[in-house]
C-alpha cells in the first residue's frame, strides 16, 4: 500500500543516527503496560466483598436493589455531595455521559479492605484520550497492534517533549508491527460506612490526582487534564451550572500544573533537533500526498473516501502534538473526515 511505503520512509528518515532517548519516551517503550498489572490480593471479608460489589455496580451506573441507604445518607466527592434521593440517578447519568463523551470508557474495582469502622474500595477508570485518537487511527491504517499503557507513575514529574521518543515510537511500530499508546487512567478510593444491619450510611470518594493537586505535587499536565475531564463528565451534579463547575475544576486541578494552560506546550528535551525534525516530517507528509495522488491517478475526489488527518497550527504546535500526544484547545485542531 502507498501509506505503508510512506511510513517506511518516515521510519528510515527519523531513526538512523539518533541515540538519545527521552526519559518518558524511553520508559513508555520498555515498561510493561501498567494498566494490565494485577491488583494486590487482600484477605477478603464478607463486608469488603459486598462493598466492592456495590462500588462496582455504582461505577457502572447502577445501584444494587438489595442495598438500603440511610435516610441521611450522603455521597461526598472531591467537589460536591449527593443525597440519598439523587444517588442512583446521578450514578446512572454520570455513567451514561462517560460512555458518550469518553471513548471506550471502563471502570473497575481493583481491591477492597475492611477497617474497624469502614471499608475502603480502590477503583480505576480509563478511556481513550482524544489526543491519542490520531495515532490510533494511524495504527489502524497501518495495521499495527496497539499496546496500551498508563502514565499514572509519572503524575509527579513534569512532562517534557522528546523527539527521540517520537522517532523510537514510529521506528519500533514499523519494525515490530506494534505501537505503544497511552490510555487515560485515574484511580480513586471509595470509603463506605455501614450500619450493623447492612444499611449504607455514607460513601466518601477521593481521586488520587485531586489529592496530588491539593498537595501541589501534581506536575504532569496529562494527568491533570485527565482528572479534570473525569470530574467534568462523571462527577458534576445535575443541579450545578456546567460553566461554573468547569471553572471550579480548573481552579482545583489545573492551576499550578506546568503546561496545563490552554496555550502551553511541553518543554523540549532536545530543542536543537526540532527544526530538522519538522523539515523531515513536512517532507514525509508532502511525499504521502504526492504518492496518494499518483495512486489515485490524479482523481482528488477519492480523497473524500480516505481518512485524513488535518493539523492546523504553527510548526511548534504540530511538534508539540506529535511529541507529547496531546492537543491543547486553541493551538492545534485535530480532526478526521
């Protein structure tokens, strides 16, 4: 195929002669996908199992019919609380919004443990970040197998741009037929308190990234934007104004995180190579357009039937998108037709 030849050309142009690998880019390629890591096993108890089942159902937008809520029951999250009457309906709405707005949304309980007065249930939610969609589409076109990983362990480290990581990512994908792409992932803890008769008294929830932001140790802008997206889609009470909630979320999670501003880009680890790499990419893109037109015998109307990636913005914006895997609103507009 024409595109396979173009990708081969890109790999040859980008791979030789470069030996330095960025910390994040190198770690992504050699580390096992953290999202697939098995959860630690703890000694189960009947109450811990019941709490885990309840949280699992609740994360899926359902509440167990067998679970009785106290009259003064409260769900207390990082930014809002919900009473017993709204608890089931809000859970259903949050899950429906997640399925609609967060691609391939998944939520699962990873472990639970019982204390003297409560049960702690640890859970995680993940989805395909919009910033990763162009590369996933590229992988589909090229026939590459996508290996997913998360970047939770990098939450307290400032994200940097590295052309070495981009080169290694593409060269490895062409050579092996596999490409490692990130999956947005957040983790949280639900603390449930029960009465002696099994009535659920309270459900308190804390997100790890929000706690990091409160402590001013959250440094990775991708983790910060993932937390903000989850809060915006999955934890806004229906009575709250969306714009006001978004402003509160930004103030709580994004302010103070390096690079989390609307027009911010990640600092480059290898700025001396940026212009050379930009020239190479533009040449490869031009070659791809010419090759496609030749394959179509000059019939440009057939372009409407082909997936196309449009990048609108400055060279620096395009480089930031390719190097960091994130498109910030206002800098680069990415879309498929």
